[in-house]
């Protein structure tokens, strides 16, 4: 994947956000959706996506969305630490 290009509204993550593809949700609010990876690299591997914007990657996020999104990333990560007690 290149850093440049257009957003594909039919990518797998967009379809998950639209409810057209299944996922195991671990957290969701108006800002973000967190779900378990179907091909985990480690126990508890979780993906967290912003819901308000169409972004191909972190650099595409509008600056005003970064703070609220990262707050959710931290919240989910803290819950995973409590649940799984990783090294």
C-alpha cells in the first residue's frame, strides 16, 4: 500500500464499519470501533478504527480527530493489559 491514493469505500475495514462484514467487537462508541484481528500476531491482537472519517491510514486523519481517536486507542490498550496481563 502506498501512502498516496484514494480511499476505497469497499475495503474490508469500511465494510466492517458499515456492518456488511462480521467482526468480534470489543469496544465501540461514536469515535472508534475496536475488534479482534482474525489473523492475530499475538494473543489479544486488536484493531481500532476511527468511525467519523474515511482514512486509509493514520496520516489521513484530520488533526481534530487524532486526539479523540488516540484516547480510544489508549482505553482499549489499557483494557487489554488488564485482561491479558502481557509482559
